[in-house]
């Protein structure tokens, strides 16, 4: 059941192979992806926060432990911070590597020139470093990988919910969760494919398969772990981790999209992305899930 819920993410990935698309259309596709991720952020945070808020309300009414409520809140804030700063560390690490490589390249250029103006050389070096770092952070493959990782964290928490429902004997609820999560994951696949479709390079089937495994595989793992043991802390942690990572990636995608198209097109794409995610969620809810 966990595999079925997770691997529907593959249904949205073929959008990444679209070609002969104008720069304006690429920016639009990127914006639609952002809209889907904006909905995911709100959905993920709502799920985590509802659990924390219920624990706090129960503790305030004297019906449960205040310590548990405080721990729930601490885990959520810690997960949100980790989700943001883990990707910040990833960015800093690779940006630093590019700066070092750029400096080495500049040394070679300088050594082969007969006459070099020091001030001009330093200016060129700084511009080269900035260009290389911008290319790394705006790389659609890096963005797609970050999105897949973020969705994977989210899907791990969903897998825990499926597994815990099964372990508690609520098999019918587990089946309903599988159907609902499977529907959502199909749109999440498009969220991964958006930056790739906006690229000038066609992603290889192996890369798309890797993205599908990163994003969908954790649902299966979460289901296995959730069927063995139930932990509210684990669920809150992975949901908040996913929210932090999604916020980080969405901001990068917006910055990249503004360089591809106009703000009007960006807003239209974001609106359509949010609308598509909302309608999917509504259809699932109306189906009793």
C-alpha cells in the first residue's frame, strides 16, 4: 500500500521532457510548480500544527501532559529550522567549492597573460565567482533534486500515517489514506518536473527515475516503520522538516522564474498551480477521504 501511495509521483514526471517551449512558457511551467509547492507548504504545516495545537489545548485543559505538548512544539520548531538550514548548508558547501575552483581558474588565466592589471583581474575573478554560484543555485537539476528530497520527507510522514493506521487495526482507514495520498503524489510529480521542463536540456530517464525514487520511496519506508511502531514525534518532525525544505526551495524557484518571464505570468502560473492542488484535495475530500 505504501508503494502504491508513493510511486504515483512518477505520473507527473513525464512533463519534464517537454521541449520546443518558449522562455515565457518555461517560466509559466516553473510558476505552476511553485503554486503546487505553496499548497504543499500550507498542507504540511497545517497537519503538523494541528497535532501540536491539539496537544497544547489538551494540556491546557488538564487532560494530558504539559511536557508532551511542549515536546511536540519543540520538535516542530526544530524540524522547521532544520529543513531550512540543511539546504542552506548544502548551498554554502557547493558555493564554496565553486569559489575555490574559480580562484584556481583565475590563477591559470593570470599566469598566461603577459601584462595583467591587478584591479581588473580581481574584478573579473569576483564576477566569475558570482556567475558560477548563480548557475549552481539556479540549476534546474539541483532545484528538482531539492524538491524531490523535500517531498520525500513529506511522504515519509504520510507513510507513517498509513503504517500506524494498519498497525492499529484500522485497515479500511489505511486504504483510504493510500488512495488520498496517491492522488496528491501525482500532482507532486509535476512539482518536481516543472523546473526541468523550464530547462533547455532534456533530463535522462535515469535522472527522472532517481527523482521518483527520492520523492516516492519514503512513503513505502514510512509505511513499513509506521506499521511497527507509532510515534507522534516522528510524524511532526518529518512534516516540519518537509515544510522548512519546501519553503527554501520555493523561494529559489520564484527567484529563478522572475528571470524567465514577467511577474504577471508568474502570478498566473502560481494561481493555477494552487488551484490544481486545491481541486485535487477537494475531490479527494468529497470522496470521503
